[in-house]
C-alpha cells in the first residue's frame, strides 16, 4: 500500500505461484490470475532493513516467480533490493531474497550481545534472574556491575505483544484506511490497511479493484472495497495497548525461535546482516537448502545461528513448523475471536532474543527459572554452552542487592540522572514526545568552560542512549544539549550519540545538532514503558507531580461557596473538606464566611475529614 514497486529480474520459463498464509477459512486465489514472469511486470518492493524486532514479516503480495541464486534455495517470491543502511549495522548484508510487503521487521536488527565494549578493559557480563516471588520476575544484564538491560514482568501487567489471535472485523474506517478487530479482549485491535495480507481480500471485489490487484497497484486500493465487516482474520499484536488506544495488529505473522524466525505466508529467505563473513553465510544457506520447507513458509536466520550445527538448526525449524501447524489447528477449532498463541514467558523470551556469547555467568534464585536456563543452554552450540556458568543463588541477601543494582534500577524511574563529571540529564516523557535536558551542574565552574561543557555533553550522549534502552522510551525524542561553539566538538557529540545507540535493538533515526543545540531522535518503542507495570498515577496529584497549597485550595472553595450561596433558594451550605483546607477557612476566613451568611440569610457549615485527599471535597447547596 505504501511501498514503491521495483522491477524484479524475470525468468521466462517460470509461472507465478500464489503463497498461502494459512487463512483456511477463506481463499482469494481467484483474485490473482497466473501470468508468466514477462507479463508480471513490477513486483518487488523495497524493505526497511533496520527494523529491530527479531521477528520477520511475511511476503504480503503475490510472488513474481521463482529464481535460483548461487548457494541459495529456489523459492517462490519477488526479489527486493535492500536499501543501504546508514546507521547501525557495520558488517554483512542480508542474503537471499527479502520479502516485500509492509515496512517490516528483519532479523538484521537482532542483537547478538550487549554491543561495543570499552577499549582496553575486560568486561565481565552477568545475567541475574530474580523470580523468587510469583508476583514479579525481573531480569538484569550487568557489565562490570553496571546495569545495561532490565526487563520486568508482573501479574498486574499482562504482556500481549507478539500474541496471535483469531479476530473478527467489527468496523471499517474509510477515513483512517484501517479496520477495528475484535480479538476477545476488553479492547478491539487496530488493523491498518497496509497490514492486511491480500489473501484476506473478499472474493466479490469490483472489477476495478480486481484489476488493481492483478497489476499489483496496492496503493490505489481502498479498504472499503476489498474488506467487509464480519470477516475472520489471523492477527498478531505488534504494539501493546497504550492509554485509550487499542493494540496495533498485523496479519503478517512471524514466529520466532532461537535460530530462526518463521514467516508463514512468505516465500522469502534471508540471513541476519550481523552474521559477517561470506563463508559462514554460505554454510547457513546450504544448511537451509538441504531442509524440506513447505511452500509459502519464509524464514530469517537469526544472529544466534553463527556457530550453530545443522542438527540444531533443523531441530529449531521442525519445532517452529509444528508450532505453526498447532496455531492453524487451534484457529480452525476456535469458534469465535480469542487467543491462539501466547509468546513465551519472560525468562525464555529474554534468553531467546537477548542471550549472547559475552554472558559469562547466569545467576537465578528460583528452581523453575534454573531449569529453564539449563534447558536453554543445552540447545546452544558446544562452544557457547561450555563458556556459560549457571549458578543457583541461595544466600540470605536478595540476588539484586548482592550486586548492588537496586539503586540503579530505582534510578530508571527518576526524572534526573547524574553524570560522572557533576552534570545531569533530566528526562520528561509526554504522550507525544520525550524531552531530555542536559545540565552542566558544577562542571561549568571550571576554568576551561568549553572543555567542561564538551565533557558534560559527551557523558550525556552516552547516558541518554542507555536510559532510552532501560526505560524503553520511544517516539520522538528531543535532546537539548548545552550550547557549544566549537563545531568539531558538536560533531564529536553527534558521533558519540550514534555510537552509543548502536547497542539499541530498536530502530532509531538520529538528526544532527541544530543551531539551537537540539538533537531529534526517532526511536521505535519495543514495548510498554518499564514503569507501567510497577507504578500507578498518583491519587493526590493525578500525575501532575504537585498539589495546590492549603491557602490556594481554601480560596478556591471559598469562591465556590460565594457563587453557590448567592442563589436565591440556597439556605444551607454543607462543606466536607480536608483538614488543612478546612482549618484555613475557619481560622483565616471566618469574617468573610460570617458576612456571606448575613448577606444571603444562609448557614455555612464546614466539616473536617482526615481521610480526604488534598484535591477531594464535598460541597452541597441545600434549599432548606
């Protein structure tokens, strides 16, 4: 819908083949007339390469044929030219054909570890898993005692991202070019038109739409012409519920494993760009070519497969194929909208997506988590598994206190973060953007002002990247650096930000520093903010961070009393107020209250209630 088409290399002797998504309750094959590749015309769409998610998205459009590449497997589907990446990945390119369709996720952005390390200093990386209490599970990745990654799951906050649901379209919004999908939860999901696979298009489309589909003119299609209320769709959550907004959904499913990401409905095949070296990539391609993969099933080889054996890779593939068969079967048996597949729990999910060879030791404090870690390590190649030491923590002190990281975790929830040189950064999230202000602190007292300002900005550049990861803040981020005059220093700060952001698994886009000292960062949100499941809005200030003083609140209520008592029929005013507010009115505004009673021939009665919160009140105007 939103992507541009490109001509794909054609093979004259091969015919177009339609790829299935497992949409078993509906078939739209008749919408796609078969043509030879010379007739097919444009058929390849560009793809954004630096999507961070480990999941991949299926090929959404009709294949333009099959093509065999050297060392690659013959698979149906269009080829797409990868755009040159200007940011994160420094080594390797995705091999094989990459799917078209939506601007989707690729395995290229998968992290294989914590990332860059300090030069000349040995880094000791440990993984701490605190799952002793059933209400909450916390995972922390530390490097030389410094918190670098933190994940938490609680019974209060249910994670829905990557879950697969059988849904029913309940509304189609032509203005938004989107549909709302009932999935069996409290809120309907939001499904944009460019996230709907063509196989879900209804069969009785008009001639114009049928022609556009045959010509792959996706941008000219309208959702109201090809979809209808009541249709059943298989959807996956890509963005969780935020505020009053429902979850964002997609019909392009992806099922992650440790070594592969399976993409039902696609015929693409790719390898993570972070796997460097053509010899390794060729070996992995040859392994996959030797396996029997059903038509219409695409895959991405993840970064974790660098040293994998053929047996382990085949085992992961078989597991994912069995899982996809179970999802299809459950979808057939389920009568109405509901959950079909839930992503794995936090421990297995973290190990699957974030484990790297740099981790030397894993400490856990619960038996169940210990067994989960052991089972995961057994699946690793011998070179990786033998390097990792697993220990069961059983000491009197909590595991996080033992490594002194509780304070670091608490700092995630504070707006101000101190810098080593004495400066600080203040992080202020809003609904639309995140504002980060860099303060010099005592660094400005030094004699060399420009040098100290540069030092504070460099420290802030590294710390803000870490805080964005830890807090999982996304959207538009505006950073207000301290003004610098030296252009070389400005370029160095920009370079430091980009270098620090390379460790982030989220997709980021970074601007230069403007003449006002502002830098703009666009960061993909990987999930709900870290504080969502641990904090709630303050019942006193309602999230403002401040409450009115007793004097201001008392004057506010006095004006309300003046307005209400001036009505002709009001003869009695009953006020129940917080203690400090009521005391201020009775002690400092007794004269004004007496004058109101005399002038309006009414009685004003004020009662104190110690249980009332500062902003609460109960004022009644009675006629008798």
